[in-house]
């Protein structure tokens, strides 16, 4: 709801495609800054404490925004409120995300050779929420208004803080003494298989981020559809990704990690190239669903590899570095959408799709020549 609902909120309250793209960038830029400290804090203080604190603060922020939007008239005050909401929620969301991913890494290491099954289940939980979140955001915004949508988001945040288990991860002396982005960067550089996969996914995320930022503008402004229709696209994409994640678990059992990753990369790149030439709502809906199915398979491969290769004592720090690199394209995509005329977004998507295909191809060709990953 945070990732897709806030840009929809900006578009609904301001009616500006430029501000929507800018809000998308503002939502992601603080997330990048959060990774300079989030991994270190999780390594030192534990996942549960960080998750609870971040979720509670996010609930307070969105409740304050809901109250302000309920009493303010249209104008500069409303614009300032929704544009301030984007960076604050983005920052707090990344702290909770790193905490949850660290807990998932611990569960995968405990599972040993079944780590990809654990990651598939965890991704299934994520994608189920992604299935509901965008659609709920669009429907609440359209039928209940900003205050109702933000109040619902606050309620989910408070539930996350209240229901977190008492002990998810316990910091160790080694984690306290050997954490930080520098330690994470050193660890990533020492793991060539992980580094090449992350590099390919950085290029792929450039295309995905551009689509995430552009779809509200294209659907609402160019196609004349509603906010709920824009949210439905990403809910359908999350459903397709959920199916792909389930299939990837069994496919990796049968064919192995790299063949499944290469097939998922081919599906994602082909779908993005097709999206660049779509001109109907149904076309965008179906093709983005196929794209995110491919991305779901790639994510299972990435998370499985991370859990196998990253040492426990620097997991949070190395995780923060990998996510930081993977998220760099998203604020850039928001700025591009803010600067480009809506009619030119199709050309930008075409260029991003070509780069995605080249980047993923180069990454998996290189990965074929590296030593095999753990069984």
C-alpha cells in the first residue's frame, strides 16, 4: 500500500503527472539513504526491535497526514502534506523491510538445502500482500478518500508492530564489531556469483521502476481510466508473480538454480519489450503480469543465493548493500517520469527494455562460467 498507494494519492489530490513522478522519486530516495544505516542497526539491535519501531512510526506519520488532509482545503498545504508523506513513509518502510529480510535469511540458513523452498514461501507472503495492497489502495482512495486509505495503512502498520514475534534475531558480538556498508560491500565483492546476479538485476530494475512510476500516469492520464484500474494492474502482476514463485520452487528442485533464473530472465525481458508497444489497458494488464512473473522467478534465485553465500555475522550489512544497489534505478525512474512528457514515456520504456535484455543476458552468460553454487 505504501509503494503504490502514495503516488496514487498524489495524483488524486494534485492531478499532476509531474508531481506524481516526483513523489515516486521522493519515496525511493530516502529508502536509499536508509540503507546506509538500516543493515548496521539490524545487525546490532535485532530484527524485531527495528521492525516494531519502524512500523509504529510509520503508523503515526500516515495518521497525522490523514488528519491534515481531512481538515485542509485544496491548495499548497495539501500538496506539501502529500509530498512530505512520500519520503517519510519510504524511509520507515525500508527499515522494516531490512529487518524482515534479515529474519528470512536466518530461516533460510536453518533450512539448509531447502533454502529455496523457504524463500519461495516468504516471497509468497510478500506477493499476497502485493496482490491486495495496490487494489485496496485504489479502491479506498476512489470510494473513501485519502483519509480512509491512510487510516487503513496505519492500521496495518500497527498490526505489524503488535504481531511481530518477541525474538526474531539476536545480535552477536561479531555482528556488532563487523557491520556497516563497508563490510557489506567487501562481502559482496568477494562473492562473484552474487555480484553478477545483482548487477543484472540492477539493469532489469531500471525497466521495472520506470513502469511502476509511469503506469499511474499512462492509465489515468493517457487511457482515461480510474485510480482503481491503475492499482488493479499491479494486483494482477502480484498474482502472476505469486504463481511464478510457487512454480520456481519446484523447478529449482528439478533443474537447478541457474536454468530457472535464465528462463525467468528471458520471460521478464521479452515482456518488457512487448509492454513498450502496448496501447490498450488490457495489453498493459496482461504484459505487466507476465513481466512480474519473470521477476518473481528471478527474486527466488537472488534470495536463495543470498541466504547460501552471505555470512551470518554480516548478513544485515551485505543485504543492505545489495538492496541499495537494486533500488537505485527507482528514484531515477521517478525523476524521468516527472521530466518527460506523458506522450514520450513509451520511447523511454523501449530503451529501458533493450537495456534490461542486454544486462540480464550478460549476467547469466557470465554466471555459467562461475563455480557452481551450493547444492
